[in-house]
C-alpha cells in the first residue's frame, strides 16, 4: 500500500496537528515505510485468535501460578472523598479564571 | 570512596551508621559530581537541592537520635523526567511541558522518600519516552559514559547514564518497549522492568498504558532488589496495580540456582545479532549452566512479529494518551483564533518529530477503515506472542536472550531512519507485549569496550526468580565475562 499526501493530511487533521508543508512529505515517506513493514502482520492467520484486551495473565493458558497468586483486579470502595487540588491544578493552567480554564470563544453569535 | 568503587545502598548505610559521612555531605558530594560531569553527559534536566537537603537533614536527625534507619536512608536517587514530582519541574523531555510543575508526587516517589531516599533531580529522556537512543529529547541527547560519542540508549538514557557515571546510586526509569533494559545494556548496569501491574504508575505520565512500567537502575543486584522491595505492591490510586503480595526479594535472590531450567530461544540468536554480543551472551548462558542451571532450547515462533505489533499497539495508545496536550489545562499554549486553531498550533509547536510521527501512526491505525487491519490484528498477534511465553514457561523457569542486537551506536547514526531505530528493540518488545518482567544484566564488553547486556525474562510476578539468576550471575563474575 502507498500512503498519499492526502492520507497524511487526513491523519494530521484527526490528530489536531498543524503540519508545516515540508513535514507532510517527510512523514508521508516515513509512514509509508513503517506501515509497509507493519504489513507483515497480514502474513499470520489470526481468525481463531482472541485480541489481547487486558494485561492480566489468564489462567486458561496455564501461566505458572500467576492467577493462583491472586492477580485479581481489586476495586476500591466507591466512596466520595474530598479532592482539594483544584487551586494547585489551576495554577498550572496557561490561562485560568478561577474556577475555570479560559479558552478562545467556541460559540458563535 | 575511591573513584572506581561506586557507592551502593549498603555502603551508604554503613557510612551513615559509622558516621563517616552525613546524608547532607553525601548529597553535596553527589551534586558536586553532577556539576562536574553533567555538562558533558546531559543526564540531568533539573536538580532539586532544596528537597534533597531537607530529606538528607531528616535522615541525619534520625542518625543523631539513634533511630532505626529506613532501607534507603540517605541514598541519592535520580528520577526519569516522566515521573511526577510535586514542585519539581517535570517535562517528559518535551517542549510542550517545558514549564510544567506537577501538583502531586507519583506513588513510586512517595515510597522512595518514605524509605529515606534523597531525590537529587530529574533525568533526561526521549520525549514522552518515545525513542531508543535518547536523541528525541527536546533538551539535547545524553552521552554514554562508557563512550562519549555514543548513545546511552533510550528512552531512560539519562537515568542509565547517571547511575553508570556515579552521579546517582540508583535511579528510576520507565519501560514501554525496552526503555529500561536497553539503556541498562548500553551503559553496562543492571536494569529491571517489573511485571505489568507490579509497581504503581500513579503519577507516571502515560505513553502507552497497556505497556508502561516503572523500574530501577542500579550498579548491583542487591540495590535493584532493594529498590524493588520499596516500590512494588498494590496502590489504590492505580487500578492497574496488582494485589499480589511482594516477596522478600533480598532473601529470595540468594537461593541457589542449581536445577533451574533456563530457556534459550533460537529466534533471538539469528540474523541481525552482532557476533560479539552473541558470543558474550552465549558465554553468559554457559556460566549459568556451570552454576547448575539446565539449558532448554526453545522456539518462540512469533518473535519476528513483535516489532510490528508493538509499533501499532504503542502508537495507538500514545495517540490517545497524548490527546490531553491541547494547551487548555497545563503546559504550552500557542494562541489561536479559534479553539481548534489553538489546539493545532500548540501541538505543532510543542511536540517533536518522533512524537508527531507516533501520534500519526497511532491515529492512522485506529482510524475508521483501518482499525481491523492494524489495531485489532495487532492485538490478536499480541495474544500469540504472549502465548509463546506462557507455553515456554511451562517448560522453563526463565528465558535468556541478548538485551539488544547491537551495542551502543554512535550519536546521529540512526536518526535519519526511524524504522531502523525501531528494529533495534526486537528482543525487548516481546516481553513488554506479554506483560512479563525482564532484567538486563551486564555481560562483558566488546573488544572496543562497549557494554553488552544479557536479558532474563521470568513469568508474571517472577521478579524474585529473575533477581535470583541475576545475583548468581553477578557473584560468579558474569558481569565482566
């Protein structure tokens, strides 16, 4: 497959990147080469393979005792606790108007 | 201490208890070394002497009162600049966070300081931990203390260089596809990537959330094990941290290795492996056999697909995680006429070329019409790679491989070709994708004096097994084989 300039511009738009004209061609060539390499994944038959959507070892594959050792997801109690970092967080904002972040106007009229 | 004997956690403790030095003097001594060496190495991006001396004074007060000292009392440590430190600038090696000061400490930082550690400062790294050479830092490359014209490895190159050059006793790095182990190998020091979920990531600035881990650099296995015993364990602030009890690593690592089955996958010794690296790692494996380990040949047939899988999964997750840098809440803002214009200008100016490249790759892999062919397929191949490991661990207790196919390369040598740079991660990304722990230990040097690393993998939560083999290897002189 070949990556076109239009592909690069489409992806840059999705990713909110405002590429300079000279960057477009550089990235086009590089993405083309890298995606060409990644194309080797098509060689494998994965029709009966489940995607790895979570990182905890699964006992069904017989990992040596990992599940037996208790690698279970632990959820904390759903209790509301005070969070007092708002001022510290806003202090890092490029433009804050307490208690808000200020941004360019988004609503017309 | 003489110039040739590095400080260790044990010698620091001994010097404090026998009052040969104070924690304050020691911190001062390390800052003097940093002042002397850092202009050349560029390992540190920021120092925090106020915080360090305040902590050192607390340690000295405890010594004066004869109080029992915590395990890391007075030990100077360096922290990779992707880990949040309250009140200390944390840039991730990026211009987009040039002036960012986190409002809180990462759990790993809190645990180190509660154990008495003295945090000296923040270390240089590839921007957002994306890179294998440290050349992607917005603040300049780090030089390898073992060969100044060469890279220290990446992305935790600053942490590795700091420890290798004696500018810090231990350091924290992060590993997503090899970013602890590979710089450990290139700089000639032990470097441990723990199991996914072993160490809390609360306060770690995310790159790829299904891969990122925090782990230690040290000059010896005892120190690596000591740091692990402090930072490992469940944290209610990180829902991905595991509630698995933490073994006594220092006791476990001294157990004899006789009878352990060590797997050697032939897939890791093929084309592209430097002959000098191959010879040394084979000598390292032979040494473990001499110590009573049993060698088991392995086949891990999906190894060859690991790089392609990794660069889909990691970039997809990165494109999502890095969406937060938009100029609204923290970091750089470049003014724009509209909100969208502001986002785009901020990100264009703030991110470096490698980060943009990965954001675009990941965005592409997740975009409508390509998701199944790239992201979903990569997640399936990831299952196959994980299965290679789980099958192997039914037959062996650990897996031994080279850490990297080549020793440290020259600065600038690979920057023009991103794909060639990615391919150098071949032996480390497999374990990252599988979620298992791995260490790189020094395994001799090339004829030109460049450090070589040998990698030891174990199954999930098998850090004790890794440390046990690494410790036996160290005691038998394997580091200088």
